[in-house]
C-alpha cells in the first residue's frame, strides 16, 4: 500500500485503549497511528511500516503466501529390510478376572398363614353354622389379602376363595334357616288366637253364630316361605262335603292386588294361604274365585273337620239405613274373633267396570286384620265384607264395607241364597 493510501494521524481519546493488531499493545493518546483504508483498523505507525500493511484478519490473509506442504520422501532399501528385527511379542500384564461365587437363587415367597386358615374356616362353614364361620372366613380372608399385598407373600388365590366362599356360607345358611323355620305353614299360635270356649257358649245366638263363621287368614307369597306375609279375616258362607267356602277381600290373599285394578281378573299366583277356623288347627286354603273389574273380593275353599264352625246367615235384599246398629267380627292386629259395634253412617255407591257397588259406611272400629271380616246387622245377618278404613292419623270412625248383596250380584261360586231366607247353606 502506498504512502498516499494510508492515513497517518495522532491518536485521540477515541482510539485510547484500542489494541494494535500487530503488537497487541494499547494505543495511547498522542501516538502516531495509521488507519487501514480497507477495514478502518488503527495501527501503530511503526507496526504498519514494519509489517508492510494491515494486521487484521480481514486484510492480512490476502497478503500472505502459503508455503507448499511438501513432505520428505522416505526410502527403504533391501539392506534396511535385512537388518530389520521383529519386535518381541508383547506380554500381557492384565489381571485375570476374579472368580465370583455362583449367583444365589432367590428363596420362594412365604405362604400367608391367614389365607390358609381363612380357606379352612370357609370350607368348615359349609357343614357347620355358616352365618358365624362364614363371617370369620370373610374377616380372615380380608386380613390375609392386606398382608399378602404388603409383604409380597403367596396365597392370594386362597384368600380370595375364602372371602367368596364365606359370602356363600352366610347367604346359603340364612336362606336355609329361613326355609326351615318357615316350614309347616303359618305360625299362628292357637293359644293366643282361640277365644275362651265358655265365653262362646254364653253369647247371644246372633253374635255366637257370627263368631263361629269368622276365620283367620294368613298368607305367604313370593318364594313359598320367604315371601310377603299378611293377616286378614274371612267369613264362612257355606259348609259342605267337609269343605268351607269362605269370602274375604282379594288383597288379603293377593298382596300384589290394588283396589280398582282393571284387567286383573285372573287368580293370584299360588302362595300359601293358611285358614284358622275356630275349633281346629290351621289348614291350607285355595283361592277359587276373584271378583271382576278390580273389585276387592275373593272366595276360597278350606277343609273343615269341626262342629264348632258355622256358616253365616244373610238376606238377599236386606233393609239398611243410616243409624242402624251393626257389629263386625274379625281379627284386628291378629287378635282373632274380636267383636266391635257401631252404626251405619251412610250407604254409598261406588262404580267399578260399569257396575254400581253398594258400600256401607260405618263408625265401627276397623283395624288392619279386620279386612275380609263380616259386618252384621242386629239380628246377626251378614250385610257386608269389611274392606278398608280411613287413615286414623287424620280421622276416626270412617270404615267401609262392600255390601254383601253387591257380592251376590257378581255370581260368586256359592248359592245366592241360603237354604232358608235366614238359614245358612251348611247342608
């Protein structure tokens, strides 16, 4: 670069502290500088002249001449080969690997003792008292499962099997006990339900006859012994061929029945119907008829082998009016052959399936268990079948009976009239 191309000047405060690209010394204010016209870098003037130009990376490479990379040739003669001696075989100084002891096989996990005990107890519960042994097996099995999970023990399958078998033990024994305890029909305590015979002998003829016509009915539906249990009353309307024909409410013998339920004229599903007639043990009864149009009436047959029971008497066209004295015979709360007295409050009409049913409203005390029992006039003639009462939490003295004459119009399976106008059909 010619002297005309370079700029020579004195260093100012601006260049103070900058390093010269050639000597890497710090430029001081007042020193003579040379500015590179290509890259603008500042140099000591002496360094610029000594090195013949700019010393920055941008400008210096262009001025350098690379020397050729010539490697000296190496020549090997035949004499060199003859004098060659093979190197000695290297000796291995490595240390042989240590001999490790054989790997120790892990010991099998321990079997949980609670699981074994729970399974044994569950098996014993099949023949022993299952409700207790089954519960013990369930508890032991649950504890075993927790220990197995926490300690990594064996016996998971045994513990689970013990719990499941324990549940089966409890359920199976409960069902079996209920079946065994429920055998033999209704458990009506004859001592509790039988009236005092001497009292019956001293009753007036009309009340005595009504008492002897009353029956106590207990039903069990669903699975023969474990189904729903109900208690109600019934009235003997005919005795013949050692069989009593009994009138009652349908809901007494058919717990699935709802009053006014249309389209339900078929007989209810078979269930145990126990009939307690005065003077004889409980006998099985059979429902033979239900009223049409959802009317709450039914007829059943039951064997009879006593002279104590009598059939009720009735008139086909009784004359009833509000104010007439009436009484009922039934089994309120299971207290058999109970007599209550009242008066007729009103005669009402209720329509079912196009039929006008006569309903007798009375203030005669009626309670659960009276349903299906007889309502009688002062002469002891059957005038109605007690059917329902109003909720006693809201009112008293509101009881209702389906008029017996309305029942006769439905053609039940017994004569519409007794042998005589005031005589029962018992022969």
